[in-house]
C-alpha cells in the first residue's frame, strides 16, 4: 500500500495567515491526490482532487500542487472557518490511502 | 440537495455482526460508485470498501476482506455494509461516501457517519 505522510501533524496560525500542509507519498502517485477538510464531530468535506482541481464551491484561497511523491495544500488568507483538520489521500493505487491529518489550530 | 444518511451502528460483541445502511437522495444513486470509509476514535481516515454503480464489482481493504460485504439496492437508493466476525479494532465511525464520477476512489460527498463499537 502507498503510505501518505503529512506534515506537520498540527500547526498554529492566525486569521489572515498563509499556511502550507505537505503530503509525501511512499510511491509515485502521479497527480492522483485529493484533499479533505474535517471539523470536529463532522463528516469530511472534499476540497480538491487531481492534486489541484478545486471542488465546486471551495474558496479560491485553497490551492494545491505537486506530482509524483510530493504534494501540498496551501490556504492563503486563513479564515475563521478554515480551522479544521486536513487529510490528503492518494487514489493512484488500490487501496486508496489517507495521510494522518494536519490540525490547523488558532494561535 | 444531496444527502447520505447512515444507520445501523451500535454496540456489538467481538465476533458479532452488524449491518449498516446508507440511504441517499439528491443525486442519481445508480450512476455512481459508492464506498465506506471509517475513522477510529481520535484517529485518521481508513478506506473500507467500494462498490461499482451496478453493484457487481466490490473491492475491500485487506483488513476487512472476508469479514465485510458491501452491497447496494439501486431500486431503494441504499448502500449496505454487512459486517461479521467483528473485532475491537473495527470500532469506528463508518462514513458512507459517494465516489466522484470519472475519478477513481476519490469521494466527493460524505454522510455524517454511524458509530460502531465492538466491545464485550
């Protein structure tokens, strides 16, 4: 199975900050990576697929990049509603696997 | 509005069984592959199973293969997960999720989840 390693596991930031979360795949995943946001007690929400394609309705302050083994999610101008846990997922090889999560907390 | 509503969770004994259901509305259920993803308390996301739109092609994580069975009833817009030989490590919130069209094994909409606790 492809292992997805996210870093950092948590970070503290303020409203208006730019934050970047990275995800490293143990094997080449091409661009078959997605990102999800999860708030406490809620279901995950899909943010983007194909490493950088935003889901409908996701604000443009979210962006993604990467290919192969290294991927990143950037949130520019962090908003109060963005404080949550973020997960990457590869779907290049079965089974699909998720990173361990990055919790974005209020500084 | 798209909705996925899971049910059937609860307390089960080790070695026992449970059947989860996921009733959907707001989209053409029969046109989309569907899956189950679980999350142990305080932990990350863990793929469980996925099934094709017609229901004839199921796939499973190694951890549940041979113990869990995914199925669907397209006439009732409902997805199922039959879980047997349950273990303590199966304790988790189980989410029903819709697979995005033309994107393999990426889920673009999730239900609120149903909690399964396996304990004696």
